């Protein structure tokens, strides 16, 4: 097992400081690097490069191994160093996107990106050499890539307003844009067990007017965002948990947001009056 290598890694893109988007179901390939100088640690900003189909094809003779990430953006690639005469030297890490991670948007054709080249710090074990690595694309790179494809994204979390705060899962978040003629619904998302949601939309949602597509009126570069949160009470009846006024979208922290926007929202948990004191969600704001 001396020449058995196990490369375990996780892949994600940063939306903002508080939010990472895991990269599930993407192909990861490892290659012996042809770079003359090789750092000891990955530097994504320095290494990041979109590869043409021709460049990608030219790398295949140096292929060491490949894998597909799971729902958490993780994968382990095992390869035999004897077959490629690999002895722990510099590698290159390439991701291939057939869709936008976290979105239903499929790409017209696969897109390949080199995100790192470096010499891994292999740890020798009884089962071979092991290496663990985390690759997080900086927000400047990932958000620029999304915008290139016309994708806008809101990453948010819904928490209880009362302390200590706790995540609120399974509620529906609706985002709106304040407009001079009519407010536009940007999209809808449901929070996960951690209260986190990812809401994707495109610029047509906030550029649209009753006269579209002939006349689009948007006085700022991005939408002015406000939110509504909906859930159900213990009897299964719909309840509005948060209903922000349109004026909230004109506040400095919500006006003209960029294509990557992060937000934290909160709702209150109160007691429904009655003989049983049934807890339920109620609106705030």
C-alpha cells in the first residue's frame, strides 16, 4: 500500500462571510502539475483559471484520479502512484461544472476550472498516503461567475428573535423588490433544518414592468429587497411570521443589493391563548 494515495477534500463557494454554498454532484479531477514553481499550500486566487476544452483535453495524460462530490461537497479520490509514477509531487485540482451548484440551472456545456496547484502534505498511514483539504472559492470569484450566467442569489437564515436564538426550519421565505410601478416577487425558498435558505433569481425578475419586454424601468443596478415569511401553526393553518413593509427595501442595507446578498431574519415564538396554551408562530415587523 506504499504507493496508494487518498485525497479527501471538500468544495464550496463563498457567498459572503456568513454563508458558504456547498458544491454537490460536481466532478473533481487531479493531475500531475506542469508548473515550474509549486507552493506548499493551495492559493485559489492565484491558481484560478477557466480551461478551454483544448486545454482540458491536453491535461488528460497527466490524470491521477477523479471523483464526484456528495451532498456536502465532499469526495475522496484514491489512486495508485505506481501506475502514474507519482511520488508525492505537485498536483493540480480541477472542477468541472455541468450545472450551477445549489441551483437547477444547467449549463449548455461543461465548464472546467483549475482552482489549485500545490504540493500536498501527504500523511503516511498503514493504508497509504492521506491528504485532507478544503477548497472554498472566494466570494469575488464565485459571485462574478454567477453574475456571468445572469444568476442572482440571496443566502439567508431565519432565527428566533428571542435569546438564545435558534434556527427556524421548514418555513417559506418570499423575497420582493420595491419598484416604482409595481413590486416584483423575486422568488421563494424553504428553510432547511439550520434555518438556512438559498433563493435564486435573475435580473428579469426586478427589471420587469407591465410594459416589458419593450420598456424595463429599474432606477438602480440591483433590487431593493424586502421579505415575507410564511409557516403553519400546530393545526396546519397558514400563518404569516414576518411581513416587512415595502419601505424596508429602501433602507441602506437593502437598497440596490448585489447579485450575492446575505441576510438574517427573525420571527417570534409566542403562546396561543386558550385552555391548552398551544405554541405557534406569529408574525413580527
